[in-house]
C-alpha cells in the first residue's frame, strides 16, 4: 500500500525557503511538477535524480492535488 504524501513531503523552515521538499532532500515538489509539465517522463526524472523513487513522484502529484482541493493556503 502506498504511503500518504504527508509521509514523504517535508516542510523544513530555511530549507529551499520553506518550500515543500521530498523526504527532506533539496528537491522540491515544484521542481518535480515543473519537470513533468515540461514534458519529462517519470523515467527521465528518475534517471536524472536517482535518489528519487516513483513513490516520491506520485507523492508530489498527490500533494498538489490535495493542496488544490483545499486551497493554496493549506499544506
């Protein structure tokens, strides 16, 4: 069973200006969403960032969907 995005996405004050990051790495949700929006495939992103997993990418999408559902101020 897949973990909830809140177990993967971290918010650490001072790291990447407090933006949501993946597993406390310096890779933000915004970074991943931007790569996907630019046309990169999941496989290409995972190839460029071997520290990421498919579950991390899916957590970014779930985080964005949840934030959109609840409004931008929610995290």
